């Protein structure tokens, strides 16, 4: 796994799923940790570890040919939500997660750990359900990611941009340079109105910019950023830094700049100047005498009459 990914803190609710063959090892692991707290369970006697393990094994024997009946899920939350994460809240979210994942008709226990900065629960689940059927793991990883995001949004949990909590001092190349470019782009793009300005700003900070064109045409379809003899496609630095997304942001920056300039022009401090310009325009506009005014009125009447007649033609 890349350092870039491996050194990220928990940026939203995520779940890591492991399949196993032995309930004894899984239950002992989650319950013997220092400060581990058993918060909830379903279908098992919660008196002690031995009772829990025995209940899990008994049900798994309903489908003895399944080699990995254990589902061990670590349900992790961001440290940003720590104040909200009461035991009840975490259990409620966990139960909803289990239901959406298809684990509502089987045994499970939920154990809270406090050995890391981010709050998390360990769920030990029996993949052999109460009817003796194996719970499918088809597209489980895809469903897991989707459901975690759904619950994160539903409960208003913290979502960070992918790289804001990277432990930069622990990165190695090429991720170290990639992160440097990420930070430089993050700080430079909001201050630029076009590509020319951005290229100049990046050059001053040691980042070279190259553009990829479509075939032998001049149509730009990608951007490459280079630093320390390492080159990265914009979208590889971060999705928000693809050519099309940067181009959109630069155009939006320019639009906002023009809109603000117009607004500032008509502020009270400039009102007198604007009024003077308008007054000067009126002063240089020839006034209509009575005869010219009557002629214009007559011409406008004839124009409207012709337009009305034309509208009734068949």
C-alpha cells in the first residue's frame, strides 16, 4: 500500500471487512484488548467470552462445509466526531450498517475499543444465518463503501478531503513530492484567473507545468506537474486537479473577479464618479425638439400598427 494512502487518518466512517475461520480467535482478540467494552450482541449469550464463542460455533455447524464462517468488521469513525460518538449512537449506526449489508438475520457482537485516536467498533458476525444459510459476500467491498458513505451523510458525520490529514513527515518518494505539489496547487489555484498566471506562480515554487494534447491537435486534454525530477498527471495528484477541473476553477475565479470589480465600481465611494459619467453622457446627447418628438411618436405608431396587422394574417 502506498504511504500516501496508508498514512491517512480516518476521514469519514469506514469499515474494514476480514473473513476468518475461527470464532475463538476473533472473539478473544476484540474482547481482550485494554479498555474493550462489549456494547451489544444478538443471538448469543453475553455472560462471558466462552458463552459467546460456543454460541457462534453451534450456529456455524448448521453449514459445516463453509471454511470461513467469521466476518470481522472494524467500523471506524473520524476523530472529528468524537464528542458525538456515544456508545448508543455507535451501536445504532452499527445495527443500521449490518442491516444494509444483509447481516440482520444472524448472530453478532459489537465491542468498542479506545486504543487509537479515532473511535471504532469491532463487529464479530456469523456468516451462517439463523436459518442455516450462508450470507453472501458478493460485491461486498463495493456495497460496504457505498453504505458507509450513505450513513456518513445521513448522520452528518465528518468528511474530509482525502489528503488533509496526511502525516507529511513520514512520507517517502514519490509520495513526498506528490504531496508537496498538492499543497502548492491548493494554495495557488484560488489566486489565479487563467493558466498563464497559474503557470507563473507554480514556476516560482519549483513546479513545472506541461500540457497533453489530443493526438496531433492543439486540443488540451491533460496536464502534468513536475518537481524534483518526478512527474504526475494532475488527476493523480488529486482528482480535483485534472485539467478540466482546474480550467473550470480558473474561469470561475475570473468571473468572480470581474463581478466583484463591477460591484466595487458602484459602491457608495464610487457613486459620485459613476453619476458624473452618466451626467456627462446625458450632456453630450442632443435634446429632441417638439417637431422631432412628434415625428418619432408618429413613426412608432405606424410600426406597431403594421406589426399588429401582420399578426392577423392567415
